[in-house]
C-alpha cells in the first residue's frame, strides 16, 4: 500500500515496477526472482452529515452527538487504508412559547385539538432544517362576567335596557365587554311604578263652603 515499503532488488522499494533479485539455488547456481511491484493507493473521502439535537450517529467508532470532524479508517479492495472524514453538524431544535387568552365559551387549536380549558399544550412541528420545532401554548380561559341590577321608574318614564328604551316592567339583558375583553352580561330587572291621580275637587268645595 502507498506509504509501505518492501525489500526488493537489494533495497526497500516504495515505487511500483519490476525488481530483480539474484539468489543461489540449492545446486549452487543463480536463482533469478523477478518481482512486479504494485503500489495500491488508499482513498480519502470527505462527507458532510447533519443530525438534529438529541440524535446521534456512529462515527470514529462511537456514537457522536456533538459537531466536529471525525475520521474512520476502512480497507479498500486492495487491502489499503481508505480514510473517510466526516464533518458533522448538529442542528438545534426550536422552541417557541405562545401565551394565548380566550374567553369562556371560545376555543383555541393546540396539541392537535380544539382546547376550551386553561392549561399548557405542546405541538411538535418541523423546522426548515428538518428538526423538531416545539410550540408551547400557555392557554388561559378568561371568565365572562354577569351582573344584575334592579331599577324602578315611574309610569310614563323610560329606561335604557335590552338595547332599547323600556317603559314596561320586565327583565332585560345587555351584553357588554369587560376589561379583559370578554362578555359582561348585565341583567336589568325593571319595575314600572304606577302613578296615582287624586281628585281634590270635593275637598276644595268643602273648604269654600266653610
């Protein structure tokens, strides 16, 4: 193999060619040995590999999880060293936190379903590099509010409730917006009081007569 040497032609040879050695046979005559030397070359291969954070790959005889350059020595078909140099890149996973608020009665899609209760939900997506993208949704369900008031007016007066001016006894509801942006239901119990009319004519005539 390239880088090795062999004793031929009276010297250590590292270059391919024909080399002749003259020995003496058992009968005392010359024994000529002609050796054709081939120098096999190894190969050097450069690879680039990417994995995601938390994954591993077998390089340099071990499972690697950190980026770097790793070398493996194999054998070519001629039995010579074949060096594979691998540049390993570890791509990070992504993590995104999203705070979300919804009102009672609404829903929000998280963790693969429509959610209606307060909680933390996880979704696993894929980044442009092919690694995990974890979306953490911190969902808060805000309550709607309800208030009730009792109002009395006199007959002939009006009071705004239920989206209009009211002049009769009844229960009226208005939907407003609370400070958290959710529904605030205002229930008004409206009572219309009767107005009494007193005829004082008899009393006046009695006073005049006296």
